[in-house]
C-alpha cells in the first residue's frame, strides 16, 4: 500500500491534470470505477509483475516487452474494448429506444415522463444512460442540458452523438418529437445496416490480413529463425541469432499493428477502430512466432 500511495503521488505530479480528467472520463465510459491515477498504478504494478516473471523465465528483453504489453493492455486496450463493446450494444438498440419514446409521446405523456418510462424498459447499457439522464433531471437540470450531457458522455460514437444533438435541436425548436424520434430511429437503423453491409463485403480482405499477419508471416519468420539457429549450432555458419531473432520479432509486431489498423480502416473507416485488431494480431503473431522457433527442424 505504501508503494501504491507513493506511485499515485508521482503520477499525480507528472501527468497533466487535463489528461487525467480525460482519462477518468474514458474509464467512466468503460464502466471502470477507478480514479485515473489509481488505475494507472494498478496497470503499472501489473506490468512490473509480468516483467519480473518474464525476466526470470527468459531475459531482459522479454521482461521489457511483458511490462509494456501488460501495462498497455490494462491501461488502454481493456478499457477501449469495454467502451467499444458498450457503444456497439447501445447503437444496436438505439432505434428501438427511440421508437419506444415515440410511442410513449403519442400516448399523450410529456417528454420527461417518456424518459422516465424508458428507464423501466430493458435496453441494456442504454437504459443505464437514460437512468442517469433522468436522475440529473430530477436534481434540477433541464431536460435539454441532461440530454446534452448524455451526448457528450458518448461522443466516441458519432451515431449516438449526432442522433442526440438532432433530438436536442428539435426540443429547442418545439418540433413534434414523436415524428422526429421515428425519423432519427429510421436513420440510425439505416446507418447500422450500411455498416453491416460494409463489414460483410470486406470479409475476405479482413481474413487475408489476419491469415498473413497473424499466422503465415510469423510462422515463416519463426521457421527461418529456427533454421539459422540449427545451421549455426553445426559450426559451419555463424549467425548473430539473438539479434536477428529480435529484428524478426519486431517486424512481426510492426506488421501486426499496421495490418490491424488497415482492418479498422477497411471495415469501419476509422484508424482508431483498428487498435483492437492490432492487439489481436500482435498476440497471434507473437505466439505463432515463438512456437515456430521451438519447432524441431532437421537439416
């Protein structure tokens, strides 16, 4: 606990406060109930533990790689995965929530009452967001401001943000909200349909990237490394095996990262969407490369 408290103080002094606030919002969006510095300390200590184990089992290089990989996985990739999963869930159910609101409004109740009624429905993560919005309204915040806070909390999803801003503008102008909600719901449903068609049409390209960068490429490079090790052990050839192994491993990791970003651009049109694919390909490539190195090859 003393070490953790010491690290918390160091992180608070070294990391700018605006960055910590953005990171806390990121963690909140992921549903992780930690302060930013506390979670960073957890990720840092976990990385240290993984690095020490890797050094004991192998060498310093693998220890550094284990530290970096563990720290980045806990500090960024895991929250990013949770945020992405939550946003995907919310986007899929958003049209149904808007249609539910529209039917409640057409039954003759006010918009605030329709929001309260929505909190009793089963719309997953979206229901939790609307519960928070209703709680803010009950505390005295205006409906428009509460909905704007809803949109800002979920700004990572352009679909949710754009939809909520349209609804806010309609509320401010006094438009018939039932018709607006139906129109926005249909618009969101069409966007989701186009996304699904895009993913389906790019399935072959995605499989090609995964096969080459996650399996075939690391396998070939691992076999090449193993052949050089076997040739060098015979005494006829001398290769700087360790240096070549590190270079090839770096190439496998770099190729996996670039391929993952490419998949994100192809499937979802965003570089940031490729981070989850990069993490998957790096893990696959590393395992396949290490497995190929330890294969038994006779020359």
